[in-house]
């Protein structure tokens, strides 16, 4: 099983994927776009 989490803020976000043992599989940081 893989769990995804997203921490979204007004100007930035962080997304993380972890396996069923809590090991981080990947992380992505970025800026938000849109109106």
C-alpha cells in the first residue's frame, strides 16, 4: 500500500508518498498557479 499526503498552502505545496512501513518513497515541492 502507498499513502499520499499533500500539505497545501497559499503559495506553495509539498506532496509526499510513503509505503506501509512509513518509509518515504518520494517528495515534491512546488509553487501553486491559478487565479
